[in-house]
C-alpha cells in the first residue's frame, strides 16, 4: 500500500512539473492589437514591404502604395522603418500619401532601399553609422520623449555569415555612440531560431544564427519576443530591439492581415512607454 501511495505521489508531482515547465517555456503568441496611439507612448513600426511585384518580386510595386499607406495611417506611428522600397521617389510618394507632417530619410545606394519616416519630431541622418547599403541610421528628437538613435537593417536572407557581420557591426556601432540616447535596432534580420522547428530548410548555419541572436540579446531587449511569426511560412524574421534604458512594453508584435499581393511579411509594431525622460 505504501508503495502505491508513493507511486501516486510521484505521478502527481511529474504532472505538476510538466505543466509548470510548459507554462515557463511555451508562450501563446499574442499578435499586435491596434489601439489609438497614446501621446505618452513611442510607437515604432518595421515592415518589409517587398513582394508586390508578383511571384518572386522583391521591391514594392507602385500599385500597392495606397494599401501600404492606408495600413500605416491607421497605425499613426511615430517612427516607421521600411525595407525593400523601390526608389527614393517611391518613398517620397508614400510619405505624401500618409498625409501628415512626416520627415523622410532614405538609403542612397543599393537595389533594396531602406527608408525611415518620422513624425511629431525631427529626423537627422547619421550616415557615418551606416554599414554598406543594408543599414540606415538616424536620430529622432521629439518633445516629451527621450532622444533616439535608430538603426534600420535588412540582413542577407541566404548567408548566416553575412547576417552575423551586418548585425554584429550594427549592434557594436549603435551601442558605442551617444550613451545619452535610447538605442533601437530593428528591421528584417532574417534570423529564425525557433528551437522546436526545423530551420535547416532556411539557413546555411543555424548555430551561427543562434549565436548572432544571443549577441544581440546580451545588449538589447527583444521587445517583440514570444509574439508569433512575422513572415511566411510561419517564420519570425522581423524584430524590434531596444537597449536597457527604462522602457515599458505596452503592446508589441506582428499586425496580422495587412499583407497584399505576394507580400510575405507582416508589419511589426511596438508601443513603448518610458518611466523617465532625460
């Protein structure tokens, strides 16, 4: 009888630990839910808008600018980071379609152009921090909010080594400048490191990708962690990282259902509130 009681206790403990472990390591993805923007919150969006040129297309097609602008107007963000814009002219058209007092800075080289738009504050180009044509660095100054030094990235989709070089250099450069500024690193990093899925179909070096992510995670906070996939097929490729300054994540994650044509990325949004303003 005593052995039976012990067996029952052990089974019960195993169930409890299993449930507890599942609760610790498994988080139900919570995608972004659109709400009116709070004036005290810094809202940032990153979106790879490529894929509207038809199957295999990369950059944004002009025909879909009204859809992109409609989504972005609903978000009413303070900062928008775009990847795979077709041209500076196209980015300017999109800025005008947003119908606000937007400032725009666009990367000047490369076929996959990056763009950063800001409102309710001023943008300043930090060309000296850019690395090749896959990064775009700006500062953002807005009354009532901390000064921001921001890096928009589009990492190589095919080479883990190239991703590591780009992301590592961007993180190092960003953290070595203006200690009084909030640092944000965001964009399409093409890192997909879910340990419960087969990533060998999408990366040539999963171990290196994991090391790259860990290198970032030691320096920044991954504010959209555990909020679900951001790109097809069920991949998390788009990120928003902030440094260790006091920021509360009000809500964050991919905003589903906003794609058009052959787009394979969702807009990823984060609402950040700061406990103290320098």
